[in-house]
């Protein structure tokens, strides 16, 4: 249908107005801060901590913290950003932000260690729903641990703010907070004796690609099917590429942090081979977006669960182990011994948080801590047997005093047979009468295993394989 001359004129005028509005300076009326800068917040110690917000276009903003004062000028869209130098841990302080006609004060601010805590349901799982909730909640009186939960949000474009607020850790605030995050932070707080800030941004059932920016997914052919599945954008659907990065992570970037902890992968089990590339890409993407270098990224190797008896979980474990070995400044908490084959949400989150904290204490904070159970490093064939070597193998032993379990061995045909395994110093010798010329060993290659190989600290060995045979999830994109 043809437009009349009057209609065309109206449309043209509206287009001019829209362009003018888009180019016009933004008027905020008063200076504003995003939700992450609220009362009770924790700023990362001994760094230049970014502070940002909004004001009228070209308005001068003054930020005061402790003994220092810094300034910034809002751009044409009303956005401003500056940074304050933070001291060693301490507080409480007041953060003051002043514009030409308004002033904001954020009180009870501490300086300490800040960690982002993200993933799917096992990270979201609350203290109230985990092991021993009544006692844990009653004893959670830690005013120098601060908790912030990002409200769930899906977006097709990066957003600059979120909903959430900081709270002192108390029996009133901890019950609905992430159990893994809390137990991780509690361990750090007790061991280091300094304030800890925990930013929980997690959503059950979600996939790694949803937490990766569009930039992070671009350019990798294996990720193109993810991008294709994500079009057109579906409001409210958290499974699309980048939508949780946009809605739940971008709002807190580049808030100064020490590192991140991550518990996710259940929703990517069916695409485990792809995950071996997707997961490192996501870590690299977060580090690039934050612009704070290769900060510590600690993650949980999934607990055993039947997953419909599809046998694919070991392939996801393999992808996680590869990430640990190939991506700098990462750590992996093994959980084969504290899972529940019948429940994808094992209730023991205390040990999960504590094992993540071991990696942080050892690598990030330089403490003398055994951070991991045995991690496979290499093998040699010896007279019809395979000798397997490990890192973190001091005091290698069987957890229950029984023969080692869940080892298999294969020849060139790739057919794995049950094997006997014996500890020899800090190595394990694996063999089977059914395989005369072995070339490969696997340990824990089943959805519902509980291998009993541990080190002297009692920490379990990660499931592993020594081979590079094709996996079932190859080509699943």
C-alpha cells in the first residue's frame, strides 16, 4: 500500500526526532551508581579499583574514598568512569560520589578479597538446601564476609546494571546464598583473616555458551551452531548464546576482583568434545572483558551422576582436565568421592567450597597447602604393563585400603578391558591378562564411578585417559 504525502512527512519528521534524541546529551538529573556499588560492598585490596556510573552529559563527578579524591567527566551519554587506589584489607570506609547537584554515600565498605561465583544449579544451590543447613545457617555470623547475588536476567545485548544488593553474612542473609560460594569464601576468610566479597551470578540448567560474550563466540567454526540456535533472540530463554553474559555478568564488569569460581558443565555433557574448546574460550573471554589480566579461574569437575546411563560424563571430565592443563592460572576441584549417583545436586557443598579454596590458598595466596589430588601427567609401557605418572602424588594410596578400582586398559584396537592397578611409589602400574600389548589406560571412565586412588591428603585422583581415541561426542555441536 502506497503512503500518502502526509504520512511520508510524518514519518520523516519522526525519523529526524529519533536521530536528534539519539545524539542529544542524556540528562540523569542526579549522579548514579550501579547496584554493585552499594552499602556493605567489598573493594578488592591493593589495586586500582574501577568506579563508574552515570550523571548529566559532560558533568564533573568527584569520587572520594579514604584519603584520596579522584574526578571524572561524564560523556555525551552520561557515562563516567574512574578508579581509586585501594589499600591493604581493612575498613569500614565510606565511598562518596558527588555531582554538581547531588551526592551519594556508600557506607560500611570493606577492602579485602573479591571473587565472582558463577555457573549453573550446583553453584546456585543454596546453603538452605545443602548438607546440615540448620547448624550452618545458625553459625554463619561473619560480618566481614559480604554477599551479593545478581538477580536472574536474560538480554540479547550487554546491559550496564543489574538488580542485587550487598549484605553482611549472617544467619538472616546466608540461607538463600550459594552454598559453594559461601563455603569457599568462609575458608578464605578463616585462613587469611581478611574481608571477603562474594558475587554470586548463577542460574540452574544453563550452558557455558550463555555465559560467553558474543565476541567470545565469534570466529570459531565449532561455535557457529550455537550462534545459529540463538537466533532469533527469545526473551526469557537462558540457553541462548551470550544472553547471561549480557544480563548477569556484563553489569559487574570491570568491578575489581581477585578471581572467579565456576561450577557448570552438566548442561554441556552431550557436547563434551566441543566443551574442550568452549570452556577455555569462555575463560579467555571473561579475562579479556575484565581487562585485569589472567586472574585465577577455579572450577569444579562434575560429580558422578548417571545422566541416563549415556556414558558421556567422562568425556566432560576429560574436557575439564584438558582445560586445567592448558589454560594458565586455573584450578580444578575433583568431586568423584562426594557425589550422589542418584542426585545431580549432591548436598555436600562444604567439601566442594573447601577444595576450591585449596587452589586459591596455594596458587593465589602462596600458602603451603596441598591443593589437589593426583592429576595424570604421563605414561610408559613396561613389559606388558603401563606405568602411569601423576602430579600431587605424595603419599599415593587407596582410600579404603582395598585394591585400586575403576582402571581399564586397551591395545591398539581401542577395546578397553578391566585392569589391575598397583601403587609403586608415586606411580601406578596397570595391567591385564586380556591385553598383552597395551597402549592406553583409563581411570574412572564411567558416569557413576568412585575411584579410590587418593594422595596422602586424602584428595581423590581426577578421572583421566592416556589415549587420543575418538570420543562419542565428537561432532556434537
